[in-house]
């Protein structure tokens, strides 16, 4: 049950359950069904012990891993992880060019965030933007020769970090489970997006196997 505390008039008031400890124990205390549907005013579906442990372990992948990859990329290649992702996706496109809206979708970024990062990369002459003729404000981003050399040089260090921090410590069955988990999470997120009915799952950015070498 939720704990209580005396208010200023000596009456007992309910203290809301917060924090991971309460989430882990709430179901056991009240016998709630973890799969019960929720709605306005419904009791929260508190995590049980196993669910909480899985969530906390996964948070290391969501928070600690990107931070570690970003720090290493900046230290070794003077790029942020997101900058590397943008350059790497462009390196795989025909003519190393992609429309900005499509590039935002491939990198799971908002157009405003992408525009800010692309502007920064443009100042370093690693890519260039061009307006598409016609109506609207459509713009493409093109990886320059200098940008291509930067991403090719950065790729070995990035894949080494991915192996060190994640891949090499997992058994084949664990890798298969991780792939299924990632696909399930991605599908659940897409189901909640407004355009989920018409969207197709984008091909994973080729940021872990290295840019494809092509003739200039």
C-alpha cells in the first residue's frame, strides 16, 4: 500500500509511490496484474522485480553506451556520434547525396536538429547543401570528398568501440535475442507515431561495418 504521513492538521494523507523500489514491490504488495490495461484514472502498471531489473539493465544501453561512443568518437575523430552517423549514411547513398527529410528519418532526428548539425559540418566543408528546384523548401545534403575521407578514417575506431562495449561480450544466442529485442522496441515506437500506418522501417544506417568504398 502507499505510505502515509501526517499533514499539518494531524490528518493522514496518502504519499504517492515513486522511485524504482516502489515500482518493483507495488505489484507484490497489491497483487496487481502487470498486463492489465490502463486508461484515465487507472492504477499504474508498476514494474515487478524481473521487469524492473530488465529495464535498469537496458537503460545502460540507452544512456551509457551512446555517451561512451560519443566521447570516444570525439576523442579519436573530432566528431560527435551523431555527426558520424550523418556522414556515414550519406557515404552509402548514390552520389553521396540525400534529401534532408529522408536523412532525418534515417538518423532518427528532427529536421531542426539535423539542420543545426549539417550546418556545423558544412562549415567544416565535410558536406554541402543544395536546394531542389521547384516548389517547396526541399534541400539535399551531399558528402564532400573531404567528408568521405573523414568518415572512412573514423569507421575503424567506431566499430572497434562497438565491439568492445557491446558485441564481443555477447554469445551468438544473446546477439540474436538483442536483435529481436531491438526490432520489437522499434516496432512498438513506430506504432505510436502518427504516420505509423504508412511508414516503412528504414534500413539500418551502415555505421558499424564502415562506409562503402566507391570510385569518385
